């Protein structure tokens, strides 16, 4: 029985530490996510410029191939595939919204703070918020890892 009380005391202490740490991180999280949103938005603009140029080059190449004498189906198909791939890459980047991703990451942290603060011993909501935070962090890592060179 005494070990159970010690364990419960340690669990409570860890939960209090988590409450303090998540609350203390709120303002820094907001500042960092706002700044990263701006930086990622700028990088998105640079990538869009490169992807737009690459898309135009691929469309022109497909048109030149299409009008060339003796063009084979394979070379025309390759040129069209390249243009389609460039269009898909451009569209994927065009619809990306780094600021919204960063806002969602910040909002998820805020929800985590509330879940930890309001926790009554049931850790379901806390686990759900931690999973959402991990998902948003992965989305951020993916957005940050997007290539910046032309297709």
C-alpha cells in the first residue's frame, strides 16, 4: 500500500510539472509559430516561382515535342507526363498554407494546455491532444522539408 501512495504522489507531481511546463510554453509557442508561418510562407512563394517556371518549361517542351516531325508516342508521352508532374507539384504547393499549419500547431498546443489543466485523472483527452500535436508537428516537418529547387 505505501508503494501505491508513493507512485500516486509521483504521478501527481509529474502532472503538475507538465501543467507548469505547457502553460509556460504558451507565449513562446505563439511567437515561434507566428514567425515560422511567415518564413514558410516566404519559402512557399520562392518554391512557387521555381515551380511555375518549371511548369512553363515542361509545357513548352511538350508542345515542341508534339509538333516535331517523327515524334514517337513514347517521347510525346514522356513530355506530357513531365508537364503533368510539374502541374501537380505546382498545385500541391499552391494549395499549401503554411500559416494555417502553424496556426493549427499553436492551437493544438493551446488545447493541450487546457487538457492538462483540466485533467481529472482520465488521460484520454490528453493523449488525443498529444497525438494531434504530433500530427501537426509532422505536417510542419513535411512543409519545411519541401524542395526549394526547380522541378
